[in-house]
C-alpha cells in the first residue's frame, strides 16, 4: 500500500466454458478488481453471467497463457499465483512461464489412480539434465513446503 498498490491483489480467473457462478466468493468477497479471461467461444455467455461482477476479457481460442500474461502486464499485474488443475499447471510450466513453484508434501497417500495429478502431459523445460533450483524447504505443521526457482526472474517483486 505504501507503494500505491491496492490492499488486495487483482483477482484473475480463466474459463473455457463460462460456467462460473457469479455468487461464488471469488466474485462476492472483498473489493479487489476481478478479471475473467475466457475463450472466444464462451465470451457471450460469460458476459451475460458475470458482466455485472467482473471485467470480461476475450482471451482467444485456444487461450494462450503467454498472451494472458502480456495482457495482465498492461493492467499493471506483475505477479500471478496460478492455481488450477493439471491442465492449467501444465500449460504455464511447459511454456516456461513460471518463475517459481511452491509444492506442499502432505503426510498421507492417495491410493486412487483416478485422483487428479499436479500436471498433465507435456514437455517440460526441467528434466534430469536441466533441474530446477531448490530455493527453500520449510516445515509448516505436518507438511513440507518446497519452493523451486524456475527462472532467472525468481524472487523479483
């Protein structure tokens, strides 16, 4: 706030189908700006459902995560936390767009092969010959947080 930034960061979400609930906490909690990037095919539906609670942005078809980050930069968004499923993570990681990766290891196992995985299929820039750098390992209660530096931009504010 001392640097002129809002108290809460901009909320950003991405949708391929526009099936987001306008009464969800994402849209109703807090007073941060809300941006919804959607695939071109879902633009009309998304504007109808969410146009009163968020700014709707046509993100093309298919959505290009690099373009999305460039658009966010024009809106003065400099840091983005990406949460999602294996497809979303794979898109950002395979494109080399992530600067850091935070993983939490929990003290239990999921014994169901149908359980979601952290990433989907893809060709990732990090492999045995090009390893990510472990920047931090910290115990938080009964879990361990591992923070990896994935780019030279790691740690920039």
